């Protein structure tokens, strides 16, 4: 297996464009830290347009660059999807190959009932991957899991002092579904664990191999530290990309290091690499349109979990794929299928077109939106899925200014 796509995107792009363009991630996150999500997207979009023009690049043909990756990330924070067009992501299931599918949530719950450590990955630009873990939380807690280790959590300060994470608790904690995942876990009784490597060696071409390996082993050691303090601990890990690989590749990944260090074979669930398009056509033709809002496990002809055609057998325990979603009230259907929530409709006006609507907690320190969406042309009713409670609904412009807000109650 080749190196992680996220690492390739960042490093290859950085090498080729770092001297020509300011760091779009740093610029975008500075705006998001101040609550200006639209401004982050719009600023990076202008950077991309200028960079493409200066370097004579062609949209959809030229290889993705650093600005493409950052734009995809900031679009995802707004509930939008930007395809980076990686060739590897275009794998298709072999014609005539027998492939089966089963709903992921009941399958995973049954499979993991007596397991101690479960690792689920995500593509950082695909927030629906966080919804899978979110929808598993309640049942995993009932099965005795008490620790949720989140790669995205870089600072525990807000969690320890306030009881919830904030926008600047990590790179991806500002995204609503990541915030919801962590806040839901805390509410259920999970202890959030920060396990990312703290090695801060500056990247150079010569340090790449060291950084890859030291990050993986440090993550594994940090997870094993939980077991050293609590040997019977049941741990759910929400990781990024290939960190959950148990074998294969040119380095040892976190999950394999963890197995070596701890002696525990973790359940590893891949929903982020190679499978994003591979089985979509077959899945779409197999399932009923009423069931496009949930993910599925990919099974072989004998109904056993299988890996992507691009991976070696045993790289991970099971593969998750998502069908093409349906649109419901201006939203992707999976955004409205979150465990323990109730459906509600937010009505906007023509004057709100192009602006951002955010659903916020009443506590101003709880500053990660519970949901947000851009108002599209001529669509004035939007679906949201929220837990019972009171919230502020606010309309925000691309300068981060709140134009108006009102309170809603979900019974």
C-alpha cells in the first residue's frame, strides 16, 4: 500500500508550491478560530484561483495541490464536498465480481461486542465519517467502552476546564460533526483521550521517514498508556486515514505498533481509503433508495468482510462504503440520520442566499456549531437533526458578522 493520501497531498504539494503561496491552512484556520467559516473558505478559494492562473493549471486535470486540499477541508466544514480527483480513489469493483453489502452499524456492534479496542478511521475532508462513530457511541457505551480516543483532539484544556471542546481544541474540532461526536461522547460518560504524537520535528525531505514512523509509534504508545493505568479498559479510537492499518505499506502504522506493544489485536474499520468510489455503483444499484443515509460493510461472496482491491488482505478487519446520498430539505440525508436527534426545519429568506446559517449552543463558550449550512439559490427550507434542547440560530456573512439570530426549542 502506498503512503497515506493525506500525507502525499500535503507533502508533495508543499514541496512544489511552498515558495509560491502562503500556507492556506494557517490562513483559513486563523479565520475559523475567530468564527469566520465563510471567510476561510472564500479566502482560500481566491488563493486557489490566483495560484491556478499563475501556474497555468487546469481544474480537474492538474494534480491536486496544497490549496486544493485546504479548500476541500474548509468546504467540508460548511457541509460541502469537493472531490480532489485522486486517481487511486477511482478504483472500481471488478466487473462480474460478487460483492455483498450489509448495514454497517448493526454489523459493527455485533462484531465488536466482546472486543477491547476498536479503531475507526476517517478521511479528514469527509465529515460523514464522523457520523458513523457518532451513531455507534450509545451502543458502545452499553457494551462497556469508556474511552474515546480522538486523533483530532490536540488540546484537552477546554474539555478539562469547560466540559466540552472548542473550535481551537484541534485542527478538525471546529467541524460540526467532529464537535458533535466529542460532545455526545462526553454526555454519555466517555472520557476523551488526546493521543496524537507530540514530536514537533520540523519537516524536511530527509526527515519524512522519521516523522512517519515516530508519529505512528507515539500514537500507539499513548493509547497503550490507557491500558497501563486501566488494564481492562475498553477503548474506541477515531483515527485518520491509514493509521488503523495492521499490516502492509512501507512503514509500520499505529494499529500494528499498538498490537505489538499491547498484545491486543484491535478491530480495525476502514472507511477512508480506496473504497470511496470503488463500490459506489454496485451499492447504489443494490440498496433501496430509502436506505441511502447509512453506511455499509463490504462483504465477499461468502459474506465475510473484505478489503479494497487496492489493499492487502489483513490490512484491516472490515471495509465501510457509503452510498450516493439523497437530498432532503437542502441537506444530504446522512446529516439528518444522527442517533438520538429529532428532525426540524429551519426557514430562511431570499436575502440569506450565499450566507451561512449556524445552529449554536446557548453558552457562548461552546463555540463549535452543532450544524451549519450555506443558503443556496431559491432553497429556503433546510433540515437539521438536533438533540432535544434550546439553541440559537444565526445568519452569518463572509466577514463573520452575525446579521441576526433567534432561539429555537427542540422538544
